[in-house]
C-alpha cells in the first residue's frame, strides 16, 4: 500500500472562506424552499435543473454574467463555461418545461411551479439590472414566465 501524502492544513482564512461559501449556498437553497414551499433536497435539484436550462437559453456572455452572481457552490453543480450557454437559445416555454421535467423525472405539468419558484428566488438573489438582462435574452413566452415571478 502506497503512502498517500497528507494535504497541508487549511489556513483560518481559507476555512472562513469555505464556510462562507457553504452558508451562502445553504441560504439560497433554503430561500428557494421557502418560496416554493418544498423540501431542501427538491429545492437543490430544482435550482440546478432550472438554472442549467436557463443558461442554455441565454447568450454566452449573459450566462457568464448571471453565473457570476450565483453562490459559488451552486456554480460547481452547473456545466462549465462554454458547455451550456446559448446552446438552446430561443426555444419555447414548453420546451423549457419539458427539459426541466425530464431532468427532475417529473411530468411536465408538475414543474411550472418549481420553475416559477426558482425564477423568483433567482430574481431576488441577482441584481435588478442582471434580471433585466436575462429577461431580454429570453423568447417572449419565457419572458412572461420570468416576469410572473415579480
């Protein structure tokens, strides 16, 4: 059995930073659960699925700007830059809901409430300017869904 080197201990600053990242993510997920009235596990899965689908529908530069305002720990669950943004740009609301439903293994008729809750939590987390930029990148029927969270 080979000796595995022990990683160097983390500095206090690194530990505080890691703790902050975890709290920021936990607060975001808790807020989504409160908004949507669902369990933390579903809130986490819904956040990743909906935000991933959203990133697929906006321009790459806008996806990068949006991602910059998300909790870093959440970003770790999303596809890396360049792998998602703009790929499905311009698709319909029905397609968006279908993609989320498939990802969450739910019926498409069940996910609109989840999408609304994630959109609302996301809009409350990002700047108003960023929310407007995201909206302007969406097709009209998705803009309507995004606006209904206000």
